[in-house]
C-alpha cells in the first residue's frame, strides 16, 4: 500500500491545480488519474504541421474569470479572442431557409488559449514531480480508518490522512464505494448534480483555407434544426491553420462516427456548398461514451443543477474527505474558472488545518 499525507483523485484542472499549489509545502501528496492522460474534460487533439489543436472539451473563458486569467498570465501562456465575425448563420426551423443575421457587439468577449487548452494542463504538469502522478489508476472505494482514509484501486491501494476528490460529484457517487456511507442529504445532492460536458458531442473540421470568412457568409452558426446546434471559427492562435468547431445535438450519440460526420457535412453543405467536402481532418468526442466523465443519471438532471451547492464547501468523513472540482465551486461552477477557484479553496483549507493533517 502506498502512503502519503494527501491523495488527490482526478488529474483534471482542479486536481493538477491543487497539486501545483501544494508543491511548496512539506506534505507528501500523490495524484491519481484513471485515464492514460491528464486533463479530464480538457482535451485538445494533438496538432502537427497540417492540423491545429481541436478542442474536444473546455474551450472558452471570459474577462470575469479572473483566477484563470491570472493563472494563465503567471504561467506565461498566450491567449487570444474567439473570432465570431459580424454576422452569423441562423437556422430557426427546418421548413425555412437559413438567415444571415448581424451579431450584437460583445460586451464580454470570449477568449481561447494559445496552442490549445491542453497547453494549460501540460504547463501545470511540468511543475510537478512525475513520480507523484500516477496515471491509469482508478479509485473504486474510499474507506475510513482511524488515522486517515484508504483509497481502493485495482492497481493497488493508497492510504492518506486527507483525500481530495476532484471527480464530478455524480461520478463520485456512482463509481466510488464510500464507507461509512456519506450522509443521505449529501448523497442525494451528489446524485442530482449535473456533470458539465457530460452529454456534449463536439466535432472539428480542418481546412486548407477559411472559406467561411468570405463575404455574405460566416463561421458562426446557430441552428434549431441540427444536428449541428452551434459552430465557430476554430483556427489556431497563429491563424495559419484553419478549422471549424461545433456542437452536435446530444440525441445523436447512438449513431456511429461515420453517420454523424455524414449528417454534419450535409448540414454544412447547405450553408457553404461542396467546399465543405474538402476538409483535411474530422475529429469528434462523444462525452457520454467516456466512463471516466459520464454515468447515466437515474433521474432527470438539468444543466448546472446543484453546481456550486454550499454542501460542497464542507468536509466529510471526520474532516478527512474534501469534494472538490469545477461543479463544486462557489463561483463559476462548471467552468475552468470554477476548477481553479475550487483548487484555491482546497489549498486555503489545507493551510488553515496545517496542524491537523
């Protein structure tokens, strides 16, 4: 059994940020991640000489996301504004042709991260000892002991005086057996907490030229018809590799990738013509098929339901368990800003309880 002072479950932004904030303390901390990669719901497809990174997960942030903005500045990671253009393609109903509508001026523009959002993950990971990050290690149980918590993993168990779960609360409730059981009110809350990104299907198309920037058209799309519900210019930071990125209605998750791509191209062909068939690369991510992100809900849950609930700012199992992560943040829950805010809350708690851990 591996032993440490603090065990962090989950290698997404919150988990890595907690580990980053603890790196100058005297505590021995270990981070475990079930995937073969870090980042969780932050995932940029690999780029090369011909393809830009395509965001399959978290993508945008805004001026109000001050903690994330400060972190990016500290880590010297470039940012750039999302290109929307002056007009958007709008398709209100299937029985009428699409319209080209004028977009209002943005009061709060959205920004992206240069090199892809995964740049943030790679940069944070580079500040940490690799020996203290254990990939392909999935927590299946948490059991209270007199001197801490035992975290059960198929790959081998861990013992820690403090455990920080950064899994989405619903996923924690459904996939990790906790003994003794958490209070009923907390368990019911977790089972009714929405996992952001969980139902999303994202796709990207790479092209040799940005034909959507020509006159009387746009790369910004809003459609009530689908399967593409939203789409945006997704060219890279240097603006020398060109792409479109959008969302496919979650109702299409049962189709094969080939079937979804065929329907996406058919829809885009109606806007742009046969030029859409000249794509270099197609990428997609169906998050409902990722068991380390999504588990089917037992009852209907609406977007952001119970995100940021005050119960997530408490401690459990005698102060030995913290439930952190983007959905638990008191500010901007469900977003990257919330993930950073949650990590800072954890670090502040550890600082205040220095003599207890």
